[in-house]
C-alpha cells in the first residue's frame, strides 16, 4: 500500500519529527487522463517551510492531517493518458510519498538530454531554472560584474556560481564550514567565504574591495545586511530566498538598509514559476554549458521514504552540499 508523509502539526521554529506523520494512503483507480507513478526521487526544498505556516502566500499552505507535496520524479506504472506510456519517467508535484496518481497534464516527461533523472530535480530542474533566470533576468547580471552569492554550496547557489563564471563574471560565494568552502572554491568561485569563521561583513569587505554589482540572495539576515553595506551604486539584488529566517520568530534588524536609497540599489524578488514558459530557453543554454564542461553538480542523498523528514530538517542544519534528495 502507498505511503505518504502528512503534516501532523504546524512547526514553531525549527520543525521537529513530531510535526510529521508517515501513513498509508488509498490511491484511486485511474480516470481518463491520469497516470500512476512509482516515485524514484523526492525533492526537499526550503520553500516548503513556508507552506507549513497557515498564511497566504504564492502557494497554499499544507493542511493538517493531509499528505504533503513536493517535487518528485518517478516511473509511470499505469496510464490512461494519451502520449504517456508505462515506463516513461515523469516529473510532478506529488512528492513526500512513494506512489501517486497524477493528472498527466500536471506532469512533464523528462527532456531527452541523456542525463540521470535526479538531475531534473537539481541543476536541470527548478533549482537550475531559479539560478539561471534569477541571475541573468532578475539581476540582469552581465560579463564583468562582481557577483556575491549566499548559500553558494546549495542547489541554487552552486548553480549560480557556475553560470556566473561561464558568463564571464567575478564570483564571491559564501558557505558554512571548510568542506563547503572547498566545494565552492572548486566550482570556480574567485573568492569563497566561510561565514562560520567570522563576521560576514568583514569577510565580504575583504573579498570584494571593489564592491559588488549583483547579490543573489539565498540566505537573508546578516548576509543581506552585508550586501547592502558593500554594494556599488545601482547594484541589483535578486531575492530568491532567506533561509536564515525561515525558522526564526524574531524579526531581523538591518544596520545598512539605508544604502538602498543612497546607492540606488534595485531589489527584486522572484519565483521560478515566473519563467516556466521559458523552460526551453533554459534547457538549450544550460545544455550547452553542461556539454562544454562548465556546469557540474553534487547531490546529498538520503535513502528511503522514511528519511524524508531528516532530509528536510537537514536543509536548515547545513547538512547538504548541492541538491538535497531522497531516493525512494
């Protein structure tokens, strides 16, 4: 029988195991246009923390006692949908479970790029598209820019570092701990910062004596404040996420936010779905960079559906290098 993780209660601060429950679920018989999918890979992403709050946002909140959702890739084991055959690999949003019945129109067959399927939950999927369009469209980054990337060892951040280098930019990446520092340096970042080794503002000032033109924000908090302080005139900030505050109950105070006015900083938030209609543009350019050896990836993999909550909590504990995945 299929199993799925349910939200048992809404977390206060850092989620704990008791906020979740793994239960058996009944799956319906297939209707016209539907497929049954045996999930192989499950994604955990920071945005899911926001869905655990009962607040209005760009995606509806998870409901108490109901199965949770998230990105997943699986094999079609039964189909009543034209154009989708048993054995096809598809991507969909019925994750946090081992099997799902999905409307075929709400799934996508994986592109024929001769890549491992799990890559389409990482640098060839939502994180990769987030990095690509956030850097090049939202921040309007261009060759010669000095780019600061926080969370540079994560799925999005590590892709931003590599795209920026491939496009002729100078890159400063921040990550926590020696292992992640080494990983970011190995990706080609011109300067890497270990934010655990000292105050981020001091480290960023030393790494960027000529200031920064672009900030790609995955962290918020003190990283965002440091970026305000070090930004050049008319710097562009792409606000992708602020993971440092997702479990905080106290608001962050910014010392240098007035620089927004004096330096005419442009700050723009975005969501990857803003650019979903341009997926083929992304696949084309990204495919060329991958073929040229300019993009590589790393995954942190937890084995088994039982480990889904551990993997999710690990996002906020710095447990992942690259994309965090669960292999069912």
